[in-house]
C-alpha cells in the first residue's frame, strides 16, 4: 500500500465478508500510513480483502467502462498460503510453459464463482492478486480468450 496508494487513489478494505468503515482504527491507521483516500468499495481504485470470506464482495467493486476498462479496481486477496504441492487451480497463459497447478488451501467454494463473475463482461473486470503471508503472489488477468481459458496468468 505504501507504494500503490496516495491522496489520488481510493482505498477500501474488508474482513470476514464485510467492508471495514473508514472510522475504524485499522482504516484510520492505513489512511495515516499511506495517505490514501478511504472511499466506498464501488469507487475504490485499490481494495484489500483481508481474508477469503470477503471474496464474494468482488462483485461490488468497480469494473471499469468500455471506454476506460483500465479504471477497474485492483484487488489484493489475502489467502492462507500459495502451495506448489496442492493442485487447486490449473493455470496457463503468457509466462507459463504449458500449464501449472497451484494450490490455495482452505479456499471457500464461493471464491471461484466470485472471480469468474468479475470477468463476465470482458474487457471489464477486477484485477485480482492472491497474496499469502510469506509475500508470494498470484495475479489474475481479465482475459477470457482461448489463450487464457482459466482467466489466470
């Protein structure tokens, strides 16, 4: 957040499936540290979902417009762990030689439908990065084309 958000960017965050209000201590601390403008989720440029229970909230985020699809929300979803030994998702696309499987242990069944809902109106959609406690990150593009049928790369 220290490098991505500032006074010009809106920030929203959620925990346990609910948005955290701007007057809560964590919100005030984030605003103080990042100088971010806390705003409603539908207007936020960056969103932090502190747990996977908040994944269904992805559908409430701004999706961009046909004129400016890049004005969608960039979302960071905190997951328990990214694993190379548990096969949860099969990914293919640019930068991946063939396919690769990645494990996301403990994912709720609501996560994949929430992600797929954000890419239903290509080129609109939410950019999503899954981040675990060690700092490993998995990014997801919005492209539903044949080269990216899983929507992930």
